C-alpha cells in the first residue's frame, strides 16, 4: 500500500523502518503535475531499489518573484494515481511551512556551475534547488536519486553538490522523454495555447538540427550555435533566452568540441519559458 506523508517526522519514521530492514531506497524529487518524463524516473527507481519515495513539492525558494510559482500547475489526485500505478511506496507532499520553519536562514549555494545558462536569467534558482534537494536528501536518505537530463544544468549542479558535500547518494541520469512530435515533456507545456504548442516545436527541431550538424561532421561550435539560433528565429512566437554550448561537468562555455558537451537552449514561446538540450560525447 502506497503511503502519503506531509510531515518530516512521519516520513523519517517510515524511512527508518525500511533502513532497519536493510532495504535500499530510491528517490525521485519532483514538483508534481507528473507526466511520462517523471514516470520514466520513477520506473527506473522501482527497478533498481527495494523501496521508492517520490517528493511532490513546488519549492518557493527556487522561484523569483516575477516567475510562475502561483500558477505552477498542480493535480495531486492524478499524481497519486500515477505514483501508485508505477509502484511508488511513499509520496512526501509537504507544505512550504513544513519545509521552511520560522526563522529559516541556511542555504546551499554554488559558484561557477550556476553562473551560465539558466543561472543567468534565474539568478536565485539553483540556490533554491540545492537547498531543497539537500533537505530532501537529509529527510529521505536515499541510496539512489533520479534526475532527468531534461534539466541538464540541474543534473550537473546536483552531481557537483553531492561530490563536494560528501552526500552518500548515487545520482542517476535519465534520458529526456518527448511527445510523439518531439516536444520535450514538461509540466509547463500546460501553459501553451494551441498556436504556441505548435510554435514550441521549434525547440526540439533546433535540438535535432544541432545533433545532425555534429553527426554530419561539423566541429565548429560557433557555426553550430549560429545555425541553431537562426533556426529558432524562423519562428515568430519564439524569443531566445540562450543558445549555448558548455562542458557538461563544469558548465563553462566551450569553443571546441571536447569531452562531454552540453548544447542547451532556453526559449520563450509567448510568456512561457521552455528549455531543451542534447549532450554530445566526443
Ligand atoms: P520537475 O517536476 O519539473 O521539477 O521535474 C522533476 C524531475 O523530472 C527532474 O529531475 C526533471 O529533470 C525530470 N523530468 C522532467 N521532465 C522530464 C522529461 N521530459 N524527461 C525526463 N525527465 C524529466
């Protein structure tokens, strides 16, 4: 029977019972409004662990005041159904007051990796992500935690944090799950009206274009980025936030394809900011 908890104490007592029995714990942190992208992480966690916990928490700390915290989509009943059908053992669904007690003033911050890409247009975002993931790791104490490559910078940041702070959790990368027409699945796709939904295809088309250019032998990073930008500019509803190539581990800009390279884009379709990426390993 799947359990749903809202308090840290309740969650800890279930986890400690599992640990006493010597069971391994897989963990999937989410902001809810779950789709097949989240589900792919959950399924992997279920395969690889004795017990699986999913957190559903729209973390206020990672949103700037001008962002979409208030209208972020929520559907806890549908999320519960998806989790229960996917073999989840525990959903942790706290209120912000449970996670951030009165007087809260401790943060996990990071330099370097958070300066580029989404860090530029969302300056407090990764501080919020690192702080909440750290708290969730301390509550759940997972053996393995599952993150999607959809948020590739987040993945690099979490890997770095776990290494730097000696957190005893293995981070597992999961590939991007897409709609049949290519659009990367995202809870924020709900914001798109039918016309914007069509226009949003420019993101995946641009990602596939970049991948194809490299496969066809193009080695010049600025040529690839330029062609990707020009491609996005063919869509009247699209406005570029960034189109960049960085080293996957350090998230620093590169001008030569070497090692593991992340090509990442963020594009506004109307008012909705969407991201997509591909990773190329030379
Ligand atoms: P979110 O609820 O947006 O915070 O996402 C929770 C986790 O699901 C993150 O690790 C995301 O990278 C992952 N995720 C979201 N969308 C996708 C997708 N389309 N494919 C794979 N993973 C995803």
